[in-house]
C-alpha cells in the first residue's frame, strides 16, 4: 500500500511538496541496519506520531504510532533499495496539495548519469 500525502506536516517534515509512504504491518517490518533516532510529532488529531530518522544523515526512515496505531508502520519510500518496485496507488490530504505538483511534464528534464 503506497500513498502520497500532501498534508502540510509531511511537506514540512520532508522539505518537499509531498511524502511517499509504503504502509505495512508492524509484524512484517524489520530494520536491517543501525538504530534510528526518534522525533515525536503531535498530530492535529492529538495523537503522537513517532518519526524515526537516520542519526547520521537525518533522512526520515519510517513512522508509526502508539497503541493500536503501532500496528502499522509507514516506510519512507526514498530510504529503501527497492523503491523502483513500488508505485503510489492513491493520494491523501489533497486540499494541501501545491498547485503545480500534478503537472511536471512542461518542466525541462536533465539527467546527470
């Protein structure tokens, strides 16, 4: 389950226009390297969101919640090697979407390979 979130929290936490997340059950989730650091974000709904990030580079790695919210983990797409195998299936919080984000086709492209 891969989604794009346009909420302002995701925009601020990533420094980007949106965040791409792969949702999975906690039981299927394993970290294979290092121990991430934790930042706790209080959501607008009053729930605490546990934001885990790399202690070396600061990249967001995954998020989860507390209680029943802890059963789901949101992996940040850009942090996994298999990111080319996943494609978003829906978008959420579209009312916060930046107006230009859906049509990038007119922008010039440049490759640095």
